[in-house]
C-alpha cells in the first residue's frame, strides 16, 4: 500500500477492495515505480487489501504448568478454572466455533503432551461437537471470553479416560490434565460453520471479514483485540488449507493471509514484542520474497533488538525495490549514526583501559663501553704523536 507524506502514520489504504474475489493485477514491468515524495513503508500503517502464532508463543513453561494465584472457580465436578488474564466481550454459546491455543500437561507427572503454540496452529473447537477427550476442555472454553487466558484442571473422566492414549498425544491411563488455554475468539452459530465444511470462497471471505474487523480495532489503537481478529483470520488460512490451493485461489488466499501477518507485525512492534514481529514478517517473505513492507518491518524489529547487521541487510534489500522511500533511508541513516556512536564509545573505553601511548625514551648507554672507546682513542692519539716525533 502506498501512503503519501510522512504525517499519515495511521491512514488505512483503500485500493481494490474486491481483490479477494479475483486474481491480483500483474506488474509485467517489474516492481511499481514510487514517486520521490511517497513513503510506502511505515511501522504504524496497516495493510488492508481484501483478501498461529498471532499473539506469539508465550514463555515456555519448562517446569510444568504455571503457578496462578487467582481464585479457583468450579465449572463442573471435574473441571476447575483459574484466570491468568481477563478477556473481553461475551462468552461463546453452544455450537460456536472457537479458536484457541493451549498447552496440556498430566497433573501428576507434569509431562507436557500437546502444545498448539509450538505448532503455530490454533485449535478449532465447535462447542457441543468436540471429541470425547476434549469434553473437559470444551467446558472450560465455554466459560471464557475472547482474549482470556486461564488454567484449567480437568479430571481424567472428562479427558482421555481410563485407558489413556498410547498414540499421539501420549497420555497415561486415568491421568488428570492441566490446560493453559487462550481463547483467541469465536464465531457464533449464526455466523457460519466449521472451516472443514466451508468452500474455498467461504473460508477466504470469513478470513477477510476478520481482517477488516482487526483493521478497525487497530485504528482505535486496540492492539490486543486487533491481533485476536488477525489470528482468527490466519486460522482460516492454515497450512493444510494453503497446500491445497493453486493459481488464482492461492493468490486470493495470500491476499488475505499476508496482510494479516504484516498487520500483526505492526501491532507487535508497537507493543515492543520484536521477536514475534520478526516471525510474522519471515512468514510473508517465505511466500513473497520481494515484499518491501515485510523487509522493512523485520529490519525495524531487528534493529530494536540490536541485530544491526541483519537489520541493515533487510533495509538495503527493501531500498533495492523502493529506492526513493524516505522511511527506509531514515532507518539506514539511524543505523549509520548508531554504528558511529558505538565506535566512538568503544574508542573511549579502550583509551581508558590502555591509557595514552608512552613516548619513546632514549636508551641509557653503558658507561664501561664509553670509557673503553675513550681510552682507545687516547692511546691511538698518543701513538700517532710519538710516530710523528720519530719521523
């Protein structure tokens, strides 16, 4: 998207909103030309062409489930909940399609047996139609609001049962389960159906609606809520779905998916979650290696993390496709100034450690050698004098 001037930091572009329903226009002559007064990349700008990782992976709980100080809420005889982070809005009703991330441990051994954050793929769960082993999880999810993060304690009767599971995931018999769950969002029954039952056009359209909702929230500076909408849009465009698409349908899907990743990166940079922003930009570049916005935002995130060489590489490549862009030039100048400041600082540090270079001092001669040379000269003088007399 092209934005004129440097003051339009939060302006949303409006080009070709019907792009999702057809093939994108071809740039036969190569990358588009950019006027000198145009700025095409901006850390605060969102991408709005029509068209799981989204909140990013929370810190790893290597030692087992996290300790939560909040009160225990009893949802069912075998399901208890502790809220880690409050959500917003309404709770899902029966037959709602919920999108969530979770980690699961056995309560006694603390063995982690499932992790959707690690797989970067949110789980789609239709309340009332869940698998038997997900019954306890579904009860917990039905009590949550969008954006809520909670710890669920589920008895084995509503989990993997008396027999357990010896395939994937590997769960021992009669194992109580602890879930760390984040409800990204949900679609009410009236809004549609499960992704697996949708046509390609329906999935792309549903994702595009989520993206547009995210853009509206972004303009209101509701970044966390905007990211939830973008993640739900990305969930519709999962890897299993993208692998099946070719030609114009793949182009249509990418026209929704890639802007969601870029908008996620913009939100994450604002929230100073730079590693996650880099991940989203890299996903876009794996599909479109010449995407200037992805290069710019990844470079900006890398620069904030002190990865100056990698950031410079991203900015230089972006400048290759947008040589007149002011934002890219500004970031490169800032990197150059930063390098100069670091060099001067290091110079001062080393000067303080080693001190000024000592001046060379004249070497003290050996007085014995001097005396010997004087005596030899004296002897030679007297010898010549006596010889002259004899002559």
